């Protein structure tokens, strides 16, 4: 299971997307005993971040690594919209609309931020997809930004 150490890592308002935030200083890497430590303090207003979406029902398969230049709030609301409106054209929405799953199983956490450039953020996203094995066993479908650099 996903091991989390709870601390006050995020500041949020309950009337926003607060119930879906993971307040942790580390996230276990699926299928291993290794943990990824989260450094820094982020809020729902934080932008220019790489984030992880984790399914509480299936943390070894239900992980998605994403990046955004927008605020975490705006990006989270977009994911929630696709789930609530059953837009099954995204792996995240498809997963949380699968049998015995719901938005209640959705958790999100910034795992890295404060990038100097969009390119740096996208490269970090790809490296974290590899670290969290979200391309092989998770919800990331392709290499995205790095597809042109693959063998």
C-alpha cells in the first residue's frame, strides 16, 4: 500500500479541492520499498509544478504523473471536471470512472516545483514518470514531451 507521512505540507481551503490533496512529505514508489521525498512548501495556488495523482484504492496501478504551468487548483479542477462529466478520453478520468472507483479515491500532490523553464519542468515530469513507473504500470500512456527523444 501507499505509505504516507502526514504533515502540514499544503495550505488549502475546504471549499476548494482540499479533500483531494495529499498532505505528505514523501510518497512510496509503487512496487518498491523506496520513497520519494517532497521538498518545498506548495499551495493550491502554486504553479509551474510536477504533480502526482494517486488512487487510494489501487496505489500500485493508479498513479499518474503530470505537469502544469497553471496553478495546481486550476489543473486539479480540470481533472475533477473530466471525472465528474465522465469524459473517458483521458486515462485519469477513465480510471476514476471504472467500477468501484470514484472521485473520492482521487488524491493529488505536488512532488516538485519552482522550475526555471517549461522545458525543465517537462523533463522532470518524464524522469518522475520513470521513477514512479507510471509509464509501465500506472496511468501515463505515453512518453509525452520526451517521445521524440526515445530510441
